[in-house]
């Protein structure tokens, strides 16, 4: 999560409002989670809490954590899976922003 926050801070002016990091958590204690997020100052990321822990795996086909989905400007999912499967996630995002 810290890596994503840093990436957003570093590139906010270049990416503008076109790039969003949406974080979905299945933590049972949403207040504790939000306290942690605020303490870490992960404010450039959008955070949502899903209390039904089965929903992300059913709805988004999440098979492991962390999980990332890259969506192009047309709204099409161009990648989903482990962010570690990408050589350079930041370059992937730049390519999508520039329609490459």
C-alpha cells in the first residue's frame, strides 16, 4: 500500500484525475483499518471496506492478496492478478494513460 501511495504522490501531476488506486479491504474492523490508513497518511488512494470477505473473490475473481486490476480508458480490464507479476507497474500505468 505504501508503494502505491508513493507512486501516486510521485506522478499525481502527470497522471491527473485519470489514474485512481482503489483499495478494497475485507477487514472485519473497518474503524481499526481506517485508523491505520490515516496514521500511514495513505490519502492518495481510495479506500473501501467490504465486510463480506467472500465478495471480492466472487465479484472480482481475487485469488490472492495483493491483487491488482489495470483498467484502460475504455473501462476494459487489461490485467488482473498479483502486482508482483508485473515487471514495472508504474510503466504499465503510464502506457495506459498515454493509450499505448
